[in-house]
């Protein structure tokens, strides 16, 4: 058996539906803001809240719960202390980094100086080796001349005795 809806059920259903749609409409269309309600320049949080349709007006301290004010102040103090600690750690880390960077730079400069000294030592050793090889070749040529009987070359290659 199908019955027709009763008028009072229809009115109640319409009232419930209107109550349900009001919050949905409020969420989709932010209320228009007046100039007094707009966010102050430079406050990104207030601007974000304004765009989301939120309004923030700080109540005077006299209108707030003293317990909440104490808790808020304690939390703010804790956050400030944590921020100060983090800032001090950042400064200490930056100073340590600068010291390590200076130490590393000094090591680089010392290694470069050592490399330059090593290269100079190699050049000196190569020059000494070349001189030795020239002197050895000259001596061998003098010995060969003496063995052939070349008295001029043989006598020119002899070293005079050291004076007493």
C-alpha cells in the first residue's frame, strides 16, 4: 500500500535538507571581506586564512582566560628557547665549518708547496744525473784515448795532484 507523504513530514524533511546544505554552501563560497577584515600587508598567514574565508581578530587579554594566557605564554617561551638553542647550534656549526674549511685550505696549500718542492728536487736530480752522465762519458772517452795511445788526450784528462 502506497501512501502520500504527510505535509508535516515534507516540511520537516525540507528543514533538515536546508540545514544540511547551508554548511556546504558556506564552505564553497567564502564570505566577502570588508577593508577592516582584510589581512595586514606582509602577514602571509593572515592572507592565507583570509583566502580560505577565515577571519582572525585577537581578543584583548582581558577577555581571555588567564589560564590559557599562561599556557600560551609558557608554550611561546618554550618555542623561543628552542629557537634560540637551534640558532646557537647553527652558529656553532657554522663556526666549526669555517674552521674545518680553513684547515682544509691550509692542507691544500701545504700539499701544493710540497708538490712544487718535489718537482724542483726532481729537476735538480735530473740536472745532476745529466752532469754525471756527461762527466762519465768524458772519462770513458779519456780512458779509451789512453788505451789507444793518444797521449795528448790521456794527459789532458789527468787531474793534477792537489797542492800541499
